[in-house]
């Protein structure tokens, strides 16, 4: 069965500092990987996704993530955090298409940004 | 853009009531999902459907059922609501042909008293 682990429940960074949110997955084939963000009172918004090809993917709002098959990881990074990035971040693995198309989410990492 | 509409943002129901949560999408996606979101537990899949009248259990189906009579509508049913079903419920859709991203509704915050 597929699974996702986000080991950090809560992270605090200063505005302007760099950020890395960790995500490890378990899946028996080539995974489809996603990062979503949920701002307070808002729905989930897709930041970026990885299907194949270049292992470094760029997303919206200046975020990027790197797929490392050997480490089963898909960590999210941003070079300089803005106060508006404070939100909850979810990593997800998708099982592909058809009947096996469900997305499995991690437990989330809540990001706090100090000024 | 894809629109996923959940019928209610907030609901308060009594223990033992039968509760219906409705979700409608406008993009002709085959796959639809119901998740519940709880602090510290992330999003957990309750049920999903990959076609009309087809459904599969997710990770936490106990106490829930679903209905998909039309492609655009996916309903989550709590047969007899209990206080431990107080949660945020999120509906999502996904295109079967392209293993792309899921599109989420705004969520229904259900409180069972």
C-alpha cells in the first residue's frame, strides 16, 4: 500500500530565510508526487507535481521540489520565505490512472513565519 | 477552470441523524473522492468512485457510505452520525485519462452534537 510520511509537524522560520519541508513516500512503482498548500480558511491549492523526467520541478509561488528515488523523498524548498507562505503543506502520492487513482496524503507540516 | 462545489460550508447535526454531503463537479472527471481532514492526521480517504455507480473503499470507510448515480455528483452519507465524525470533509475530482492533479472543493465542516 502506498503511504506518505511528513516527519515535521510544525516548522517556524524567519521571513527571508530558506525553507525545506521533508516528504518520504512508499510506493511500489514510479510514483506521481504532489505538494499542496492550504492557507487558513482556504481550500487546497496545488504547488507542484512530479510525474517523470527532470527530478527538480518548479512550482508556483517560488517553490521547487526534488525527487530522489534512492531516498524515496520529495522535499519541498523555497530559497526565501515570505510571511504569506504561512500555511499547512501536504505531500501526496498518486497511484496513477483508472481505478487505482487515489491520492494518499501525508499528515501535513504547518509552517509559521516570523517577521 | 475546474469547479468542485460542496453543498454546505458548515453543518451541525445531532447524534443518530442521517447526514448527506453533496459534491458536484463541472469537468466531466471520472474519478471523485471523499476525504476527511483532522488536525495532526492530514487528509484520509473515505471512499472514491472511478465511474458512475462504481465505488471503492478508502482507508477509513467505517460509518460512511457513498452514492454516485450521475457522473457529476458524488454523495457521502453518514447513516447514523456520531460525535467522532465531527470533522472537515473534502470532495475532490481527478481526470482518469491523465494522472494529474486533484481538484478540491472548499470543504464542509460538520459538527455532530
